[in-house]
C-alpha cells in the first residue's frame, strides 16, 4: 500500500494488512501503532463501563 502525505512524500508498506493513524500520536505515522490506547479516557468512553443513568421521564398519567 502506498500513501501520499500532505507534503507530497509517498510512503509504502508491504504488509498484508495496515491501519492508518488518524490521531497523529503514532511514532510510525501514517501507520497506526496503537499509541492512542495509551491515553486515559473518561469512564463513560470505555467499553463495558456503565454510563450515567438518565432521569426517568415524569409520569403524565392521570
């Protein structure tokens, strides 16, 4: 796979499968090295973590 960077430089990879970095934290940019995983996220953004419950809607029944 070949990728043309913003400055016109062309980089290539001969790997079978590659992932492009969109967070720009990768040391191997433009290829993803999972550097984004090393940054702490809020609990609500983590898979498997419960999100804050919404308040129930008021009961409009007579």
